[in-house]
C-alpha cells in the first residue's frame, strides 16, 4: 500500500476537520495531518521554509475571509521551496458551477463532496502517488 508523509486540511469548520482528520488517520496511508482553519493560516504555513512539505491538500470552498478559490490564486503565486501539492476540493457544495470553476485550476486534481472517508483517502493516494 502506498503511503504519503503529510496531508493538509483547510476548512473553517472545526467539526469537519476533526472528523476528516480521523478518517485520514484511519486510512493508514498518511503519516501526518496538518489542520488549518483558513486559507490565510495555510498560506502562512506553506510560506515558511522550515515547514515540512505537504503532499496532499483537502480544500474547502466556502470559508470566511478567503474562500477556496482565493486560496488557489495565492497558492499558485507561492515561490517557496515546497513542491506543489495535489489539491482536492473537499466541499459541502453540490453546485455544478463550483465544480466547473474548480476544473479551471490546474492545481485541483479532484472534486469531492463531504464527508471524506478513509476509503476515499486510500483511493486518492493510490491514484496520485
């Protein structure tokens, strides 16, 4: 079974983060989970040279201050030592417009609706790593 080092959850909903972290840990394919409750927090983490690389990012769309699409705009501009991560839009939005918009971003490799399962995490790691 393939394994990756680090996943980042970016979601303003604390309950979703707790649940998704448990599912990721149950998958057995991820060594570490980093949780950030805003796009700003995530960007701050990713800009730090001392921060460990992130392999996979689960990104919510609807967040206050900086939504998922605004995060992607800033993420694309990062000029740090970190290699680009696989980004999965993980959202409660069933909107086909949001899905179509997400497809316009090269960093987005998948679009999923919440909740995340351990099985889905395993499939994503097998597919992209």
